RNA sequence: GGGCGAAUGGCUCAGCGGUAGAGCACUUGCUUCACAAGCAAGGGGUCACAGGUUCGAUUCCUGUUUCGCCCACCA
């Protein structure tokens, strides 16, 4: 067979993926009596493009899906995309700006049409990128959170919550984005530290001289101040409580009140109260019946309540107010100050707390169920540390603001009668009031995107209809996600799953880390350190990319600092697999796989089969416990440094059917073991080896008990390997080329030598003599009782060797001193486990034996 | 303010109650008939610091330092 010596992933990957799609290998079916294994894919944003985080996330899911499929489960991996309300709307708004259009100019209907056009244009991009990774997803079941069925699910969910009194509308302080002009949930606000100023402003008394000095980072909000508050226990102000102050620049009379929430230590201990624009002030205002004045327009400018400052931006107002305060003598001091401000996570605009009428979900009852199901272990979060974080968040949860003043999304199914003012939710679009028949108006707001994503595990399977899919595939088996959306998404899916389905949405949640650049920084466009996974795949291949992720995936779910260099390692491994495949296929070309063979195992056959058995057993255990990094390394080590380095090499000495059978068995089963991690190259080689077979995915994942196991032979083979290493090392000391034959004598068990002599001669390029050659110089080594002599006919530079031996003897003696001390310690001998004591003794004896030999050898050299 | 995580060879990271592992990089020798993206051999680490528990600590506990993250209404 003519196969290139350098593996080129691109052709193979395209060919193999086309084959999988054409043959509908990934199609999941409802199969009576077969246990399903279901994963719903975290839906990327419909307009997004694949980043390394997605690639990592998908790799883990794909490993599990393929592994379970090969273990006899009916694997369903359900893919899809999210409409991503605000994110998408921002993109489209930016796009129409090129035509000098705004969404207001277009109107709601026309704008939404543009968004759908945009979705049509870019919606496939991410799917095509995912396919490059080779993922086993049932594309026929692809879902979009704005599909008409999905819309039905969202409306159904809202109406049920509404009718169960878990959704309410009310006027509360919420996070407002002045650029997106919408309310946001607490989660969508990111907190960043900012260097700013702390301004000290004097508020004079109405009827007395003097006044109170307050400290604030946001002087512009004073336009909305309706009180100043101090702590009731603050001796400095105790007697002044109740006095009336004059609000500078505005002239409003405001009282000095007391509230225990006020921190005496901060600033002057007196705080200005702006109930309209600060959450704490809002509460204090509620407690003290203060007026709440809104001073901002929806796009963040000062409104008519700001008097002469009307029309200024927040920043302009701040500057002008400080200037005016200073001129009029109210500004006492300005200090540098660090504090955190909230910004919108989608557009980075500083958010503004304002009072607004919005829709909320009562979270307490939902959270209780969400907590219960995790506490009871029905949902297991891996690694466990995230359970505490989850618990903590749900325990302190506040009501969730779900209404958004944008257009792209699921419109709230609440109607208002213009005639009798009735407010009601309805699953069907209505035009007339059910009570009075008057005409109705639908609420203009749409729902938070995460409301619809929260329904993902069951809405994608057909809910609210009782579909066969839903019955068979729900609850799903596993959810894989990074920790950054634990609250946004995972917690809400669990709560909604319990509420609507009365059953947990998934049994395991595997939380992994984020992909960062090699310096540990987040990948971002502004930093310019973004690595495009498609470029990585183009250069190194999907298998190498996947193997890298798998190898770096540790159980702790640590973030991964990815440098491109390490993908090379995986690429080299793929190349090794490819070339070993070429060798095996060629070696087996006259081998009839179907023929019964009279097996006559040699030691190395039993060794490699035993190792295959062990590795198969480990693979099953470790994949089931999500230890991908560990098993990746084990498979790498086994394939390259055991199968290729030793078994394949030894095969070159042989020409018998047993060898070919073993070579075939180990090769094919290694491909199966590796398939979930590196699906393309393994499928390709499988089909090249067995042209009549359809796909490796229809085979069973290897189990430990599929192969013979003999631990004694493994030990014996280890001695064999080490003797080879010693001979090679001795040759290397002499600077002898590996292939130059050397004369060697091995003083060891005769039966062992009988078995391995010609193999050592072959692998280490030497000639093993029957007895020690006394008249020649030699280099000597000891391993587990075996003494190995390498004879040297010519003189060679021995000084270095002598130094080395001396140094080694010294080290060994030092070590034995420690070991002797330990063994002489009564506490150690009485308390340490027997194995450890035995090991220590053995180590000591070995060292002594080694010293003895080295001393003799040293004498010979001197 | 609360919580979490990290600190291991030049770099990227595993690991673990019995004196340290991988890949890359480095040094030396190889046109070995699968593979130079390879083969063989090798050098390199007081496992951040200080205490404690233990026969024994890089590993467990406490504290410190540095870095990173999450949550939180201190103006």
C-alpha cells in the first residue's frame, strides 16, 4: 500500500467526516431495551464563531459520546444554537448603522426581519466549524432557541410560572444599560475596579450655621438626593438627627436621618441618600418614606428633574456640578479613590441603577428544588468544589429580572386590555379581552435569553409535547460546560428542569476550565491573543487539536494556558500512529484475519497483550470518571513507548502467524481505545486495515478482560527492557554508534537468557558471549541481580568513567546511610507498613550489591 | 468584605504521605529497510516561604508572600 510518510490530516478528515454524515452514523434512534446516553450541547450564539473554548468543550463531549456509543449505549448528542438576544441585536444594530439606519427608523417588524436575515447568513458558520472538529452530533436534531416549537415551549413556561404566581411585575431598582436601553439581571453586570475620586461636599443646615459633609464618588446623583443619613449610634451626629439641610445647587430641603446600614468608618460617616439611583439608598428610602427622584433619561442623560443640568451626559454633569460646587464653596476636598463599578457584560457600558417597572421571577421556591436535587446527589457536579459555589449562590439568590427592552427574543406573552385594564398571560396570540371584549395590547418586552436557554434540555426534545424523544432521552446523562456559566445557565436549567419536568435535567455536570493564552490571560480581540481553532485545525489537524485538549484536561478543571507549541506534540503523535499504521498494514498484507490460527505465544506476545488488557481496563475506568488527561497520557505511553518501541521492533525478528495475529490485535484495539479522542485517524486506519468493515464506531470499546493478562511476564519484560537500556547506555558511554556490534556478557538466570538472548542482540546491536572475557577491559552494570559486562578491545578514555563511578558510589553510600538510619529507627520499623519496610530493605540491599560490583569494576579500571 | 484556585526542572503542565514525572527546549551519537513530525543515550528540580502533625511531608494542617478568579448595596 502506498501511503505517505507524513500524515496529512486535511484530506483524511474531510473524507472521513463526509463518510460519517453520508452513512448517518451519528443519527440517534429510540431503541427498545437499549439505554440512551444523552448530551445536549451548550448552544453557542447563533452569530458567533467557534473559539478554543467551544473546541475544548466539544472535545470532551465528543469523547464521552463516542465512548458510550462503543459501550453499547444509544448515544445522542443534540446540537443547537442560541438566539443570544442582546448580543445579536447589538451586532445587527451595528450592521444597519452602515446604511445610516437605526432600529427605530426600521420599526420592530422590519428590524426583526433583518435579524432573521442575519441569522440565515451567519447561522451555519458555527455548525461548519464544529464539523471540522469531527464531532458526533445528530445534526438532524439541530435546534435553535427561536424555532417555532421552541417559541411554544418558552411561552408555555412563562404562562405556567405566571399562573402559578411565580412571575410578577413590579417597580424596583434594576440594572439599566443606557446604551442598550434595557434592564439587565444582576448576573449580566460585571464589576470592575476603577480609579476615581471621592468628593467631600458640604450640605448646609437650613436654620443654623455649618452643615454636614458627605462623601461620594458620584456627585452628579446629588440632583436626586432626598436625605442625608448617619448611623444612629454615631456620637458625632446623634444630636443633629432630624435637622433640615439645604441641597446645594438644587436648593431642595432634605432631612438628616439615621439608618443602621450607614458605615460610621467610611468618609465622614454621613452619606447622601439618592433613592432613585442607588440600591442601598433605595432601601433606606423605603424605610424612611423618602421621595424617589429619577434624574436620568433612558439613554443616560440628565432629565428635567436635573434643573439646569438637563441634557448633560453623566460625565458632563459630574464635571459641571463639581465646578459649580467649588465656585460656590460647597466642595470641601477631593481624594483619589479605588472602587468597583458595574458594567454591562455585552457592551462594557457602566450600568445605572434605576427604578423601573419590570418582570421578575420569584426565585426562592425554584432555588429550593435546585438545591435539593444537588444535595441529594441526583445531579452530581464534577469537580465537587463547584457544588459549594452552586449552593452558595442559590442560597442567597434574589429575584430574577427577566424582561428586556429589546426586540430580538421571545416576546412576553402578557396582554393588557385597553378598556378594562385587565392584565393576563396567554399561550395563544389574542386580540380581544376575555372579560370585556375590549381590544388588547401585548407587552412590548422580550425575555432574558437565559430564560429560554434554561429550558434547553427538555425543550430541544420536544417539550411541551410529550414526544417519544422526550420520554426516551430525558433526563439527559451529562452536561459539559465551563464554570463561567454555572449560574447563568446550569443552575437555571436545574431549577426549570425540576419545575417543569419534575425531574433533574442531567445526572452529571462536568465543569471544565477556560482556555487562556500561554501567559494565562483571557483571549480577547483587544489583546490580540485570540487563537482561531480553525487555523489550528488547518495547521495541525483536528485529531491533534483534540488530543491536546484531552491531554490538558485535568480532573480539577484548571484553566488551560494553551501554547501552540504543545499541539506539535500531539501532531507528532498522530504522525507516529500513521507511520506505525503503515508498517502494520504492510506487515500484515498476507495475513488472513479470518483464518483460525494455532496460537503459540512467545513472552513478548503475552507481555503486550497483558499491557493492552491493563490499559483497556484503565481507559474504561478513567473515561468514566472524566480523567481525560490521565488516560490520554497512558494511551500515548502505551502506543508509542510500548507497542511501537518494543513490540513492533521485536516483530521485525519474527515471521510467524502468532506474531501477526498479536500485532493485528493490539493495533486494532489501540485504534478503538484511541478513537474517542482522535476519531479521524483511527477510523481511517481501521478502514485501511479492514476494508470490509463499515466503521470503527460499530465496534465494542476494548475491555480489560478481552485479553490475556500475566503480571509475571510484565515483570520479566521490564527486566528485558532495562537490560537493553543498560547495554545501549554502556555503548553510548564509549561513543559507540548504536548499530556497531559490541561484545556483551550477562551474568543472570539461564532460562531468562535462553528466552531473550537473541532479542537483546537484535535490539541493542550486540553479541552476547557465554562467559566473561577475562583478557579484555569491560564496563559493568547491575540490574535486579543481573550483571552486564560490555567488553572493550581498545583503550578508551576511562577518566570520565572512573569519576562517574566514584561519584555514584558516593551517592549510593550516602543514600544507604539514610536508609540504614531509617531501618535502625524503632519507630519506623514498628509503625511503617510492612511493604514499605521491605522495600526499604530491598533498596538497601540493591544499593549494596551495586556498590560491590562498582568497586570491583573500579579496581579493574584503575 | 466573603469564598475559591494556583505557586513543581529554561517553558507548558501532570502527580503524590515513602527523597520527583511528561512534552517542548537543551547536549551527544545515529541517512537502523514504518516514522528526522524519527531512533538511541544524557544533563537539568533544596516541589514559593515559615511553622506544625507524622517513623517519614513536595504531598496533610496553620500562617505568610505572590498571582489569578468568583461572589458582595460600603457611599
